[in-house]
C-alpha cells in the first residue's frame, strides 16, 4: 500500500476497495498562534477594551487641542472685523472725494458698531462688529477719548481726522485701525499699542 503525502506528513488509510485515500491537505499552521492564547476566530478583531482606549485617547487629544483652536478662530474673527472697519474707512474717504462732501465715521467705545453718516448726521449706515469683538480704545490724534463717541471726519480733499480704533477680541488679542490725516488712508497694525499710540 503506497504512502501519500498530505502536506502534513500524515499517513493515508486504505479505503474499502483497497485504494489509498489521501487525507485532506491542510495548510501548515502558523507558529505562535496557539501560544498567544487566541483562537483563530478572534485573530483579526479588536476587543472592547482596545476600542474604549482608542476613544479615550482621541477624546483627550481633542480636549487638549480645543482651546488653541478656539483662540485661532477668535483671532480670525478679529482680523475680519478689522478689515471690515478698514474698508468702511476707505469707503468713507472715497465717497467724500467722489461726492465732494464731508462724511463722518462715528465710533463709540461701548457700541459694537461704527456708523457712517454725512456732515448733517443724516443717512446713517451702521456696520456691526461680531459679538466677540469690541471697541477697546479710541484715540483722536494722540489723545485717548474715554467717554462719548469719536467722530472721524473725511474731507472732500481726501484728508481725514487722525484717529486710532483699537479692536479687541474676547480671547484677548487686539489690533489697531489707524487713519492717516494727510492722505485720509488707513492701515491695520497688530496689538494695542502704547498709551498714546
């Protein structure tokens, strides 16, 4: 009776007719599976403990990074508000030159808006600031205005009142919108500046 090799070096048994019947060829077993204590049905899955640990690590990463992400978005809103105020200043200058009339930009420290109006106080056009951005300081020239509104005048020749509007976000970052008296233009600078900036 001949011997058949099944890949596992098993010996064939004789069938009813006396012909050898090969045993099923089994794939060779990987060494170490049985030694790890896992059976073949669980070899590719995750345990509940592993999933819980992954969720906890992800939650911890989000909790650590959230404050810096929120500060970043507050800074973006502050910059957007600064650009909006700068655009209102530029628009007021251009409109004063084009219409050959005096325009006023009324800025009040307590309000969260700037108002563009003509010299008679008519035709108000308010521009609101975001809820987390406030007008922190107002300066006319180098003098800080502590109470009441500041009126920045834009004249038909393109000049304006020298003024600084300091915007501050609830997160603490600040920027300044500064009008130039001779050219009537404006620019943005980061930070609050000094006491007379």
